[in-house]
C-alpha cells in the first residue's frame, strides 16, 4: 500500500479534520489548504481550515478563503486528524499543533527536501512541483469528482509554485496535471490575473524602495535589498503585499541569488531567497534555522539586520567559492 493510498484511506474513514499550512503562506500553501478543505466538505466531513492570521488579500478569490479560522477560534475545535500541507517542519506550522496532537494524529503532505517525516502518516516527495500536486494525487486516488472549487484552489497552488510553469521542476506530467485541473471549466487567465495583475497600488512604491536599495555583492552574483515594516505601515500595506518582490532581484543577467531582508517587527528579520542554477539557497537558509527549496527559501532571525546581512553574504561567498572549485575539478 502506497503512502498516497494510506492517506486516501484515512480521509475516507475519518470524520473530523483540521487543515493547515505554514506561517507566511504562499500560493501553494493557501491553495493546498483550501483545496483539501473544500474536498473534505464535499465528502460530508467536518473540516476546519486553520491559519495564524487571515490569508493574504490576493487569495480572496479562492473559495473558502475567508472561512479559515484564526488562532483563538482554533482552540475550540476537536479534530481526529491534523493535515499539515506544505510545512517542512512542525515548528513552522501556522497554528501550534502541540495541544491538538494530544488527541489527534497528524498527516504530513509536503514537497520540501528538508522535511523529516514528522507526521504519523507522511507523503513527502521533493520531486513534486508543489504540495497542490500531491493533494490532487490523494484526491484522485480516492476517486473524488473534481469540482470547480477544488480545481481552482489546486491550480493556484500549482501555478504559483512553478512560477507559472517557468521553474526547472516543470515536466510533461506537470502540464498534464494543469490540463486536468482546468478540465472542470476554469478560466486560467482570470486566476493568473487575480494573482499577478491585481496588486494594490502601494505595491509599486514598495517595489520602488526595493529597487532603489539594491546592492550587488560577491562579484555581482548576489543582489540584496531591504524593507522595513514601518514603510509598509506608512503606505497602508500589509506585509503580504511584499510577497514575491524578491523575484525582482533574481531577474538580472549575472545575478545568481537574490535576497530580500524585511524587518517584520522590532526584533525579527525575515530573509527571502531566490536563486537560479548555481547555488542551493535552502542550504544557506538552513544555516540560520530556515529552509525551503533549492531555488526558493526563507528564514526568520532575531539577529540585527546588518549582522544577518553580513553573515548571509559570507555564506553565499563560501557556497559560491565551493561551487566554482567543484566546477574546476569537474
């Protein structure tokens, strides 16, 4: 029996499910949670979508987005199973699951290479393009009809984690999966418009600030910039309005790694990493307690921003020097 069929059996037999993802959820996290949540409700199960804070405004077009329960409300639920989606480590869950685990078992579905299989039942496949792909595989194993609501959520997860099919993990089966998710009658353009063409106007000012502060380091292969939560407040912007701005730092010729440092509170800095081919940024993030994928990773740190910045530069320099040495040997 495969892990996919094991999880399918649990979903068939269980009654009450809490579905959640990681802090600072991206499109794959939100899409996977809401897709699983919608599917469970369609099966007649009792299901709760959980989050630490309301999902970012850019995902409001997804069904169930504003039904997600935040921390205080979460204390009142009694699930049989907790479903963690796209969460590399239990300490990264959007809601503290420790209390719930006293009475509930945990399903872990993820595609991060750093996931150590912390669940009672695990489906972890780093080669998958997205967690949404794995959720769809489980639902397909169950023979669930693919509704428009479920398809819209999972398609959102797929396109955001593949960069609209630009990233290197995209293969022939990825496009087949996309076609299946579109088959209930989704409008692909409308979904991509909501995600990429409906940003609030103050995002342009955030982008201006980011670009005005770009610094090139490590022989020009590292592009860095920074933002501060007080700048978000002054613009009336949510922290989520800065999502994916780090991508702008990776777009330029000669740059291998982009790093955006954001002061998210007085004592916490978030670092977002993007890379091309040469450097595994998940390994760099792991040095500071973070994680992610080879080409997209992140971390949170209590270090002062300047100190964190300098330490990241040293790690990129070390990794870059090692890759150059390896290429010469090869």
